C-alpha cells in the first residue's frame, strides 16, 4: 500500500495531511482522505505527486 504526505505549495511547505490514501480533484478543490478515513478539503489544485516517493504537493492560494 502506498501512503503519501500532502504538502502546501512545496516539499518544505506546511504538511496538510499524512498517510494519504486518496486524492480527488475538482475545479476548485482537492479532497484528501487518510488511512483512517478522515477527509480534508483544500481550496487549490494538484501541483505534483509521486506515488513511489510518497508525496503530494498542492498549489494553495
């Protein structure tokens, strides 16, 4: 199972969520869900993701 850490704007940015299992994108929002089923809705867009390295970077205004 691949789990990721979601960051705000860059790898050294604020950690938004750890143990991310799913990422859903819509026009204005990115919805992150973690291993325990907790959801976080972020206003922004997907900037970059690496499933092998375990990170997701969101562009947050």
